[in-house]
C-alpha cells in the first residue's frame, strides 16, 4: 500500500466523520462538565489561570471518553446522569496523564501546537496535572451522590486502579525502549497492549454504570482493549508518516512500530541504522527513512494489524445486536 494512499485514507474516511458526530452528540455533556469544573475554579494566579484556559480551551475537546462511557452504558440498557460525571472525570484524569507523558517524552509541541509542558514549563505543567487529578477524582466520587451504589462505585474505582498500574508499567517499558534498535515487533506490541488498558477500563466502566451483567461487562472490556490497541497502532502509523513526529520519536522516544518491523529485515537494517544514527537529521534523511520502511513492508504490516485488530474488537459486541450499532461504527472508523 502506497504511503500517499494511506495518508489519504487516514484523513479522508467518511466513517471518521460519522464517528465524530456520534462522539460529539454522546460526549458533549461530559466534556462540558469537565470544562466547567476547571474553568469555574476560583484562581488567584494569573499563570495558573492561563494554563487552565490553555488545556481546556486551546486543546481539542475530549468527547471520546464520555461518549464511550455513554454508549457502553446504553448498550446494556442503562441511562444515567452518573455516566456524564464519570465521563467528565476520565477527561480530566486523561489530560493529567497526558501532561505527564509529554514531560516524560520531552514533547514540547504536538501537531504544531505547544503542549502545556512546552508553553508553561515543567513545574507549572506538573502543578496543573495535580489539579486535574484531584478534580477528576472529585467528579468520580460525585456519582455516589447521583445514586450509584457503593458496590458499583468500588468496582469502577478498582477498574481505574488496575489500569493505572498497567499504564504505568507500559510507560516504564517505553522509557526502556528509547533509542533502541534491537526491539522486536512482539515486544512493541506487548507494550501497546498494556497501554490499551485505558480504553478497556473506559468501556468496562460504561457497562458497569449501565448495570450490565459480568458477561456483558467482560465483552465490552474486550471490545475496548482491542479498540485501544488499534487506536495506538494507528498513531504509530501516523507518527511514521508525519516527519516532524518521526524525528521526535527517533531522537526522544521509542521507534515507531513500522520502523521496528523494517529493522528486522537484514537487507535494509544497516541502511536504516545509518539513517537513524544521524544526530541532526534533515527532512531528506527522514524521507529516506520513510521510503525504506515503506519498501520493507513496515507500513503494510501495521495497516494489516490495525484492520485485523478492529475486526476482533467488533466481534466482541456482535451479541448486543442492534444496540451495538454506534460502537461498531466507531471501531470501523479506525480501519484503513
């Protein structure tokens, strides 16, 4: 599959637009609650206020997390105001974790926009992440006031606790993988599967809030795990195609999966090794890396993985019948 065709498909799928509309419809209340929680805080520090405004107003709205909770809740016939508060909680917790990730990766710009770390510095970024954590857990505790039984709240809390630990372990593996060329695709996929724990937790929480049976919650959890894996694989592919991100991945993070796959090919390994060893690579060097990886089948390998993973994800919600329609469309929108 040609690189240009992949880029076109990633950016132009009609399904993506349909999925975005569903997520905005289902997740807007959760996002608005998260935004209001932060923006309505009485703040005396001008710099802190600017940082809060930046992460809540300049970053893209996060409809995804609250939408997934809402849809999973509806899939098991549950509709609850608590899903809105829980979705808002995960928005804030997700942004807190995102700040930490940017600091760990020394990522000061993403998609041509400064990260909180890049704009306000490490210290202010960490302070803001602390606030996001506290506010996120406060919103989570609010679901008890909205009628969620203590047993169900404990189940949700334990789910978050488990994924947080798995996420942290994946970050350790990420740090250990930095700059290493001997990493295998299998070890990279292990790390990606661990990172996908957040998505599994989100779908499980939706099922728990909706009053789903253990079998239903487990099915939604498996759907979420594979959906998360596919989403991360898609990011791995995009990072290979966007040369600025490719440069940052080579210099500061672990290598993208398509590049790791190409490095196992003895016929191109030495050439790739020389290219990624250049201390200050130019755009022409990065283009050369991308071309070699494409010719070695690295892009095709990840595309096939994404599509296979999405098919697996969709298979876990087939039993819900027509109630899984929107979840199925969201998963399908990731296929390439």
